[in-house]
């Protein structure tokens, strides 16, 4: 199962501060969860086929998990909640899209 999160930074958020946090705190923390197979964060850089277009979202997260129940249990701990709390200060209305392979 894969979760895709699309989001923009809140107005006034320093891009360098968010990206440093993502690289040094978010990526290692989420990738260390037992239910996570792989977690990546991507900065949108353009729209394929339209050099003038601006992407709707600035950032995309891709979380491959072993199962939803296991993932929910992992992210429900007090330690994880504390580690992930800064995300709420950075991300403006993130959209977490649940997917399954065809």
C-alpha cells in the first residue's frame, strides 16, 4: 500500500528550514517505523510538457507501508507524534491520498 501526500508550505515558512527538517528529522524518523517500507519527500520542479506551468503542489511525499493497521499503530505513539509535530507548522492543508496497486 502507498500513501501519497501533496502539500504546500504555509505562508511565511522558510523553505530551507522545512527542507532541513525533512532531511534530518522527518525522513529518518518515518523510515525507521516498522510498518514503513520506504518514505521519500520530493520538491516539485515543474509540469512535464508545459515549461510555463507552475505545479499545484510544492511537495510530494510517498510512503510505502506494509499495511494500514500497522502504520496507524506506529504513528499513534507519543514519541512519533512529538517527532512529527513540526510538520503541522510547515504544511498547509496536506492531502494524504491512499492508494493500492492495480
